[in-house]
């Protein structure tokens, strides 16, 4: 059945003092809003999910499989499955990330790398 969500009603989960997220899991995709304070670091990791990251505001430094990319508001970044990557917030930022398939590690709470 169809579902309707409003971001204002989706719980904002603090992961650490500089990083928080809101998450919606569908049957085959995960959509998340990621809030990063200036200086926040998402440590290097890789996952089987393809990821599309859409930067709504701010500026992020992406390191993806040995390449660096500075993304600004309006940019969309595609991260291939299994590519090692990490992200640093150059400014306070908000990104919407889409993952396929579903981030089962987020569902199960097996995402300790984000909670450091």
C-alpha cells in the first residue's frame, strides 16, 4: 500500500554530537536526510548499496575510492556499491541520501561507525 511521510514527522536520530539523520525504509530503498555540522566526519566505510547523495545546503568533501570531490548545494553525487568512501562537512550541511537496496545495517542498528 502507498505510504505518505512528512519529514517534520520523521524522528531525527542523533548519531553523535555532529551528525543526525531521519530515515524512511521502503521495500527496496532507504531514503535519509543527513544533518552534518561543520567539521563532522563520516568515517571511511563501504556497503553493498548504491548511494545517491543530494546536497540541499552546505558544502561537503567526499572521498570516494581514492578520488576527492567538493559538493555544494544542488549537487548530486553517485557512490557505486562497495566503493570505500568518507565525507567531511566543510560547512553545516543537509543531504538527502537514497540507497538501494535497503540499508539493513541501519535497520538492525549495525552502524556503529556513524556513532563515533
